[in-house]
C-alpha cells in the first residue's frame, strides 16, 4: 500500500532487488520466494535513487538531505553522508568498475570519495562564468572516465574524471529546454568508453547523440507517444521505455541504427587471385552501375560508380565454430593477430572474454565466495607477502573460490603462481578473474594433475620429445648436466611465464595462446627454450639453469612467438600435443563444470592426512597446552607451598623476636616511666620558676616601656621645639633676605622712578612755568580750603585721597586698554602671524618652553621699540588731559565754595585755626606724595601746582603729623612696588592682567 520511489537490481544474489517506498523505507524482496528479505530504515525523506556497487554487496540510497551506505549481506548501515539543509543532495552513486563514489549536490558541486576509506579524493572545479547550469541528471561511461551532467537547460557538461576538467559543452536542439534523464548506450567494441548518449528531454522524446561527432544518431518517442522513463540493457542491445499512456515499449538498437554496434573493420586483408575465382565471381557478384555509356572510361560528362557485392560461401558449421560472443570471428582475430602480433590494448580484455567465452555465472560465483576463505589460504600473506592489501585480498578470494570449486586447487602448491598474473590484471572484476583462471586450468592445463602431487610427467615427457626432435643438441647438453624437464620446462608452465616476461610481453604471448589450440601453450614453452639455446649451451651448473628459468632474460618475444607457430606446423603428428590435448571447451553457463581430472584418492588421502595431521596437531597443541597449564599449576602450587612454609617460618621467627622485643620494651618502658616522673617534677619546679621569672620580667618590661615612652615624648618635644626654633630662625632669615630684596628692588625702582620723573619734569618744565601763576592761585585757594576743613574733614580727605589713588590707577588701566586697542588696530596682520607661530609651537614643541620665553622676550623688546611711537601718541592724548584739568578746576571751585560755606559755620567753634593749619599741612604732604607717583601721562597739573605751593608754604607741621605723612608715603611706595612686581611676574609667566583682554595679551 506504498508508492515506489526507486528500484535497484544487479545485487549479489540475482533473485533479490531493492525497492524504495514513500514511507522513506527501503525493502529487499526475493523474486523466487516472493517474500520480504529485509527492511531498512533511516531516511527522513523519500529516497530518490539507489546505486549498487559492481560486486552487488553494497548500495547507496539517496534522499534530499542525506545519503546512506548499506551492506547488503547484513543489511546494516555502514556510513551516512549529511549535508546542510540549504545545500541538499542531488544524487550519490558508484562509478562503474571502480571503488569510487560520486556525490552531486544542488549547488552544482561534485565530490569523489574513496569507497574503502570514505576519504575525499577530489572535487570538480566550478564551471566558468556564463556556462553554469543547475545539475539535475547525471551519467557516467562504463570505464568511469567521462561524466555528463544536465539540468534545466539545453546544454550538457562533459567532464573528464581523470583530468578533473570540463572537456566540452554540448548544446542540444532548441526544442530541448530541460533534460530529464541521461544514459550511455553500451557498446561491445568500445572497451567501456561509451560514445553514444541518450538524452530524454522535457518533450518526452529521447535523442541519442554521439559525444565525439556531436551528431544526432536516432530518436525514440514522439509528441503523440511520449516517454516517461527509459532504461538500456547492459549489453546495449535493447531499450525499454515506459510511455505516457502506460504501455511498455521495447526497442532493438540494432534495428534503430547500424552504426552503433558495427564491429571495427578487419585490419587483415587477403588478396585473392582473380583468374582462379573468375567463374564464381561472375555468378556471385552483381555490378551496380549508374551512367549512360557502356564504356565509362571514355565518358567525359559523368562519373560511373561501381560496387561489388560479394556473398560469403562459408558453411553454417564453419560459421558456428568461428563465431564468438560479441559479434567477433575467431578467424578474423587470428588474421589480425598474425598481422600485428597482438591485439589492441583498448580491446584486449573484450577480445579475451570473447575468445574464452566466459559465461559470467554471477550466482555460482557468489555461492563460492559466500563459502568464505579456504583453510588452505588463510595465511597466504605469510607465503606470498604482497604490498597491496587489495591485491592480496582479491588473490585470497580467487584462490578460495577455486579451492571450493575443486579440492585439488586447495592442495596444489603452485596454484597461486598460476593465478597471480590474472588476479593482477582483473583485480577490479573478481568474477572475470575467477572464470579466466578456471578456463585456463580446464583447457590449457590439461593432464597436469594426473600425477599429483608430482609435476605432470606426461606433459613434460611430451615436451622433451618435441625438444629432442627440433634441437637434439640442446637436449643432450641439458641431459649432460642432469637438467630435467622439471628444471627447464616446469617453472615456465607453473608460473605461466610471469617470472621471465614483462607485462607487455606476457600480454602479447597470451594473445596468441588464447587465440590458438591449447597445445600452442606447450609449443611456446619449447620455443622459448630453443630461442635461448645460446646462453643455455654456455651454462654448466645446475644453479645457472635454475636461475635462467626463474628470471627475465634478454630475448625477443616476437621471435619466440614465430618459433612457436613454426613448431606447431613442423612437429610430426605422432609427437604433436594437439592429438593428446582436447580442443578448447568453454565453461558452462549457469553452473561451473565439475573438475575431477586428478587422482582423487591422492587428493582425498592428502586431504585426510592433512586433516588428520591438523587434528593431531590440534590435539598435540591442546595436550601441550594442557601439560603447560598443569606444569604451570604445579609450579604455582609448589611456589605457593614454599612461600607458605617460608612465611610460617618467618612468622615464627618474627613472633619470637617480637616477644623478646616486647620484654625489652616493657623494661625500657618502666625505666622511662621513672625517668618521666622525675622529669615531670623537675619540669614542674622549672615551670614555677619560669612563671615567677616571667612575671618579674614582664613588670620590668612594663617599667622599661613607660620610661621609653616618656623619653620618647621628651625627645619629641625637644625635637619639635628645636624644629620650631629652626623654622623661626629660617623664617626670620627669609624675612630679612626678603626685606633686603625688597629694599634693593625699592631702591632700584626709586632710581627708575627718579629717572622717569626727571624726564617728565624736563619735558613739562615749560608748561609748568606757563601755568605757575595759575597754579599758585589755585594752591592758595586750596590752602585756604585745607586750613578750613583740616579737622572736620580729615576722614573725608583720606577717603578723597584713596579715591584719588583709585582714579590714578583707573587712569593707568585706561592707558593700558588704550595701548592694547591701538595695537590691535595697527598690528592685525603681525598679530595673526604671531598667533599661528605660537599655536604651532604649542602643538608641536610643548617641551621647548625656553624657546617660547625667548620669543616672548623678543616681543617685549619690540614693544619697547614702539614706546617712542606711543610717546607721540601721548602728546595727542594730553589735549584730552587739558579738558580733564578744566573739569578738575571746576571741581575745586565747587569744593572751595562748599569749604567757605562750612568755614562760616565753624567760625564759632574752637580750634578752628589749628585745624586749618593741620589740614594745610596734610594737603602739603599729599602733594609731596603725588610727586613720587610713577611716570604717568594723566598726572593733574593742578595737583603738581598744589604740591609745589605746599612745598613753599611756611605753615608749620607737628612732629607726629610728619611721621604720619612719612608712614603714609612709605605705604604708598610699597603698594606701587607690589603692583610693579605683580605685573612683571604676570608678563613673564605668559598670563595677562585681569584688566587686559586675552587678545591684547597675545599681541
């Protein structure tokens, strides 16, 4: 009740076949018993294809997500190929006649795997851009060299699996849009390299093309009767197709075309004498002509085509004897062989199989193989160490099959030497190998086993008679040195020339042996000996003869073959082996013939003796093993007894020794207890003494600790006091040094101020003289106001002085701002350039601060050079100062009026005159202080006049007042010096004053 998704035949047991069902399972059925043999599960999706190995023992089932390898003997899964779900598997199958597995995936990747190890052998490269197509169907030639892939396109890719390259791309007719199935048409003459490919396309028509000529050979199916599926028989004679209407059509390839199965033309031509067969030719030849003239050689207008159709006159019996399987003819092959000396290497195996007429009994051979390895060849690797494990395994299976077929081959010591050349030649097809060896033994080894286990004396005597007839001198030489036919003939026979010939020479020899009567094999041995007569006549030791017939020699094999044919023709019939040996008889189909041409009693006796010996040996080995085991047990028991008594003696001695030791230990223990009690008493006394000493030592330690703590505190106090004194002294010294520095700086600054004052005084002397008279008047008014307001407005005067100092400081700040603004207006370009230089220096060379200071000093020098220019600018600003003088004059007049009003109010009070005098004195001192102010362009002329007038005033001043004025003057000078130092430090550190903008500072 399940649909079938895939089928597979050609299993090891021919009556069985595999079926893949829709429930993802694979079942094996037997056609004879019509029963289920096995049920295999493991797929998670439907099985799309089943590929069976050439031996029929293994199978690969493929689904979209996995491929699984099964052993059909045990129906167990051996390996599983998993792929990513995104890739998917298209098909996995065995290559014909090889142990290679080919896996094709949906991403067009193709991998080849070694069947024995399942290691990746190679991967086909990706096709060139533009030629890629989605592979869906695949086909491989029988020799496994050409791989064809197709898909949803009318193109086919032909790959050479030997070079792993894309050989060519075949484009089908335009009617073909997709390929559904590909299959090569087998040919009996191509040696497995199939040249005709069947292509089933989407239009349900199957086209057969030649992959060499790219021609369409023939077509089956039509649009009315389309083909759903098709299969080709292994021999390439029939094509079975399932039609769309459900019918099954069977086509004959021979009827469809005559070119596919046409045998190669004969290479050997025979020239016949025309007069002898003229009469027959007139009757058997028909002349077909086309033309108008009876004399074509005289015609100029047209050419005449003539064809002779010759009818073969061979009798049906002769045809039956010479006809071989595969459409070959033995006479033609012999003619070809005589012409070229050997068969073409490409067709040799096919010709051999046809000449030997191998039945290919798969079932019978499988039954022999199923019997396993014969006991005579279990350890064959010890006697014949072959490097290739595969070759050794094939040799062991072939020899085991021969031994199971006939018991004589299990007893024959030289059967491995006889079979090895064919095993090596047919190692990929064990069935053919076995049947070739069996055919050789049955036909070319006749009467070899009649004198078993001795060599075939009858055959060797026959060969000796032939040698005596053709070369008596050589035979006499061999007899002279006791060299028998078992030395010069038997080694060549039992090894089939494999020791004395190369591979090519051996193949050429057996081309001739298989193409002739079995007696030719004996003749070629005699020919080899006769052709080697020159070196053999020089040998005079038996070792030399043995060496000669077991090693390769410098001999022309073509001469040997010709000599063998000469011996076949010139040997008298009474000694000719052809009358003794039977004609060639092929193996029977279905079951192999019974081979019993040997002394069965000898073989049976040897078998029985060998079995008896084997059983005796097994019994002997068993008894010897038993004796060894008994001896081992006896020795073990003896050793155990000796060990037991020795242990008992040791235990007794040890017990006595322990008793003595216990007594001694008890005595020693009593003494130790006494000493221990005395020691305990002493320890107790010492413990008390130690506790007392510890208590005293602890008390002393506490006293010492307290004393040390007091001493440490005293030292700390003394240290701190000394440090305080040192710090005080250092501070005093620093203050003195600082005072000295300040004094020196003050003196230096006073010198600079004096110089600046002198300079300003000289410049302004003329102006002062001009305004002297006005200043005297103003000073007189001020003096009167000072005298009036001396006591009452003392605090107001101090505030006014402070405001005046702030006004002067504000004038200085305004002057700096004015200079910065004028500098910004006139030096924009120079300032931008200096900004860039300074930014670059700050970014690249931050560590070069010294260079930066140097650059700043240079900038400072430039500023001093510009002082002259600013001096001229100062003259312009003096005009503005005149306006300020007028403003101050007005201010003084207003103040004077207020003072006069206040004086009238204070006339009634006491001490009026003294207060006026004190106020006048303070005003005079204030004028002196104003004369000491640093050079500034904003000093009021009224103040200078007032100072001068106060200096000429004769108003007396008390001593305390003078001291107060002097102290005030010193404070003012200290404030000026501190301001100068602050500005200088800011200039050196690169930071602008608080009242100067950063832009002006950079300028």
